[in-house]
C-alpha cells in the first residue's frame, strides 16, 4: 500500500481505527492529532498513547488547535479526556513540529494517501498553504457527513454530522479541490445493524485488548450502543470493494450540512453500504480478537 498520513482527533472510535489499521498490517508514515472530539492537549496525548501501545513507531504531530473561524466546540461524548476516561501520561508539544507543516513538507516531495477521521481543519489549512500540494495527494478517505439517504443518516448535530459541523469552512476547502475523495457518512455508519449493543468478549490480554474492553464498556454504559464510525471509514481505505458508493460533487453549507450533486462529474463518492459479512470478519472480527 502507498504511504499514508493519518489525521485524527483521538476519541474512542479514532483509537479503534488506529487499532484496525495496525491489525491489517498498516502503519502510517506519521499521524497528525488535532482538536475535535476534545481539546488538542487531550487528543494529542490520546493519539501518542494509542500509537505507543500499538508500537506504531511513527511520529505523532500536533495539528490545529481550533476550527478556522468558529471557536472550539465539542460535547462530552467520549468522556472528559476524550478517550473513555482511559488515562495516558500528559505529553507536551515542546519541540514538536506542527503537523500541518509536516504534511506540507512531505507532500512537496512524495505522494501520499490521506485518511482523516477528524474534522477537516488541519487538512483545510494545509491546502490553504499551497493549493498545488493536492497534486501529490493520491486520495483522501474521510469519516463525515450526513446526507439523509437512509432513515438514520440525518445528522448528529442538527442536520449535520459532527466532523463537518465542527469546521464547515475547512470542509468547503477540502471538497473544493480536484481530488479523489471518499466520504463515509452517518448514512452508513449509523446503521443499527452495525452497532455494538452488548459487551463483546475480548480475548486479547495485551494493553490494546485492555483498552478495547474498557472503551467499549464505557461507550455502552454511556450511550447504550456503540457505532464504529471511524473504523468503518479506515476500512474503506483498505478495501473499497466491500462498499457501494454514490458518486457526485459533495457540497457543504455554512452550517456543515452536506449534500451530493449527482449531476456533476467529480472524483467524490459517498459510501452507502458495506458487505455485512466483511464487516463482521474484517472490522469487528479483527478489533475484538
């Protein structure tokens, strides 16, 4: 597989996406942690902690602190520290190059695929630095959006989905470029047939297994069910053949509401379904070993 840049705002499902990548034998060249699910101090620490127990061995850089225009906003969905109250030591940013600059330098010289399970602020700012940088972006896979194409795909922040709602200005920049973009929206990830509803037996006794068991228990206790939004998006970058897509131009309004213009030819597509047997085997079957 080509080199990958991973952009996260590590809450529980970002962490599960990182675990999924590792268990499919994929290590990013580097990871950019930005604000979103929680403040950057939390998401950066959470990302470094998960990367450490996974033994990724790749750098983690801090990205954007806030949305481009709006103030930082989040709800206590993943716990006060953004990671189901699972604790890692605080890690300072001192001496760490900013992840947006690191992406710029990397993409100046080599081609990368990008997987983004966070709001699009860091990616939007990268593209504002130099629009020509997109020439070395092979494709972008994003978890985000809600299109109302299914009964459950109606948004979790009013009519919008959190990652897009958090920074609609950045989303407009990203969806405005001429690139191959796969968006995995709530229309797919909120499918109740895909949700974890009861505790699953985790046979992995390592630190990773301990995290999976405790994080899943937290999410079930707090929310009653647990949707694997980010792992499904990460898997779309691994095996797009397991999905069915709609093609068109993705649009975003000022409130972060997404729509798809199917009459416009574009490199954009939104994932609508995933093969259920593959989901059970390659996502839940891999995470909950």
